[in-house]
């Protein structure tokens, strides 16, 4: 819980003073009673003392004051609410290692199918762009709400040599900046990069450089390590092992406040994309809940008044 007007909490310092004043009054009343020296006569002429009951109404009253002071500071709780806009760049590795069949039918085809499902499932007001990367990175679909354009760009992806993960991040960040300058009107929507890859960064700018750029732009990068350690591809008649470099992808994600996932088959990849879409689709807002404290304070006030009337025929 947080407070929207925390400076008002200083009023809580007055509550101990009020409690101390009550205790002082009770002590003075007790001393005044003891001055009546004929205690036997006092027990006959004085009414029966209420004992602990007289403190109940006071306790309820002080509790009411406490709750009202807290409510005056406008307490708030975090509430998940749907985002109505965001910019998502889906960066797809199109290096030759994506031909591996350790994920059916191939890593490449499974990735394309899951990426298209992810794009379709995003909220309609999200802007989605697509980046492909192999030896270089290219923006193949600029960020927009046009889902069909983004899906069509994925269908047209072709494989190429080498892997430029760093360049994919830089190209995605440039796409975000360009879109924000054109469409945000000074209030850019939150952005997120979803990068799918199965290999090392073999060319272009390094992953640490990409991390620095993403952190400076406050754009998280979530990664999906695609494939298994046992993948192989046939290139020019030679069989080459293409295992996943999960460590590099995890470092990229965790260093930019994104999330690192692993997908070993098409079904699991679909679940990963669904999780990413869910995290993008919600944000935390602080909602004022002072009315709750005011309502509970009212109940304590009624209880204090009720007990005082019942036991002493007067209000506290």
C-alpha cells in the first residue's frame, strides 16, 4: 500500500498525545476518588463503577480517529488495469541454423507460426513491428496496428547466413524512436522488444552494446532461446551442429529488465508468446482506497456511540 498524500500522515503524531491525555484524565479521576477518606461510606453512596467498560468506548473512538487520519492521507493500492497502447517489435532470427528440425517441422516454421499467433492475440491498439536478422537486421514491417501487414511480412521471411543479435536490437530501437517521433505527440507509449534466436552473435555490434542502448532507451528485451542442444543443419552437404546459446540470450533479457524464455517445441513456444503478451497487456495503477478507511471509521464511531449510550446513557 502507498499514500497519495503522505505528507498528511504527520497527523498520526497527535494520536499518542490524545491517548496520553485520556490516561492522564483517568489517573486524576482515581486520585480524586481516593481523597474521599470514608471508603466504606463511599461504596454505599457512589454508584457502581463501570470498570473496564468505560475504556471500550474510548478505545473505539481512538480507533476511529486513527482510521480517519489514515484515510485523510489517501491510501492507495496497486491494481492491474489493461494497457490501451504499447509498441512491440518482434525480432525473428532468419539465420541458416533455423533450418534445424529439432523443433517440428523446423525451428523457422514453428517460430513463424507462433509469432503470427502472438501478433493476432495482442490488444488491438498495440502497435506491432517486425524485424528480421541474419548477417544484418532489417525492419520488414514498421510499427502499426495493421496486423495483416505484420503477419504478411513474417510469411515473406527468408533464411540467410550469420547472426546479428546486437543489430536486431539496434534496428528495433530505431523503429521505436521513429514511430514515437511521428505518432506519440510527446507521450510515447511503452515499448518492448521480443527477440527470438537460436545462435550466437556472430557479426555486427555486440550484445553488451545492445544492452546499453536498450537500458538507455528504457525498452526491455525479452528473449526466446529457440531449439535444443541437439539441433543440426545440412549446409552445402555438411552436417553442422547448431545448439542454442541460452546464456547470451538470458544475459540480454535480464540486463534490460526483460524476461528470458526457453522453447523446445512449437506448443511451448505458443505458451511463451502468450505469457509475453499478457505481461504487456497490463499495467499497475494506484487506486485511492481512502473510502474504505472512512467506512470502517464510521463503523467504529457507531460502535463507540452505541456502547456509550448502552452503558452510560450518553455519547462519548
